[in-house]
């Protein structure tokens, strides 16, 4: 179940899909500078203890916001980042990280990529 939250004037949805190492914040219309950018859907995968600590975490920025976490966009496949991060966390290969991905804009016409 998603819970509506507010961070720095932006509305997001927090949900836990049961991954070992984190949960999601999804911003449906994140807009950092209304004069310079258009709103975008942004998914942020946060470590479970993120809200309770002042620790700083490394951030992994994913370029493909359409298939980073779930299948979608032009591909029926996904990078499955939460599953990979959970595996690396269990193996103690990397420290906890934040992963974020912005959805791509819709093309202006059907022939434009």
C-alpha cells in the first residue's frame, strides 16, 4: 500500500514492495525548477533505515527510468535494481545506497526517440 508523503514541497508516494534492502518514494510530478524544467515521474529506492538515520548514502543514478525497477517503456525487461541491490547487500559487497531513476519524456511524435 502506498502512503502519500511530502518532501521539500513535492508530493510523493512511499511504498514497500518487500525488498530486503529498501523501499520506494515515487514522485509523479517532480519539478525542481518550474522556470527551467518540466515535471517528471521519478522513482527513488531508499535503504530501509534511511528515514531514521542522518547517515549519508552513495547515490546510483540510473539513466533508464522506464525499466530500472520494473518492466516498461520500449522493453519487456527490467534492470531489477532492487533485487540486485538486495543480493549485493546480503553479500556485503557494497554499502547501502540510494538509487534513483527519472522516467523519460514522451516523444514529440511517434517517429522520434
